[in-house]
C-alpha cells in the first residue's frame, strides 16, 4: 500500500518510517522549493492548531517560523528583537482590546 504525502517533513521522519519497517521515498528540495514548502507548512500547522487548539501545534508553528526566519537570512534573535520592538511601540495583546470601528472626526 502506498500513502502519498508530497510535503515537507521534519528531518527525522524518514528514519522513523524506516524503523516502522516501511520505505520512505524522499528527495532534497532546492532553496526555492524549500522556502515555498515552508510557507505551505506554516499554513498547514496553523490549520492544525485552529482545529486542535493544543500546545503541540503551537510548537510546530514555532519550529516552522524559526526555519523560515533562518532560510530568509535572519536570526531567531533578530525575529525576537523585532517582536519586542513592535510590542514596545504598539503593545501586545494582553489587554484583550477588540476594536469595533473608528470614526473620522471630519465627517
């Protein structure tokens, strides 16, 4: 029986498949294919989080975000610095503020 996946997987998945007495058919992606597949993977992990709402899926999203960050030439510390800077300038989401609408005082 053949199960077709056609997706980016974690580095140890082929080993895990082999240990289960199955054969994994894989190939190494080009840089362009890799970033494209990472972007798809982030969407996949987000959908899984939306369905399950568990910390495992959040961790998967974070792992993919770290890979995207490094693939695009940034460091995780740069990502964190940008996040921290935005939080300082615009705030976080801890106050649970829900913006309903904005009126222009000139109308």
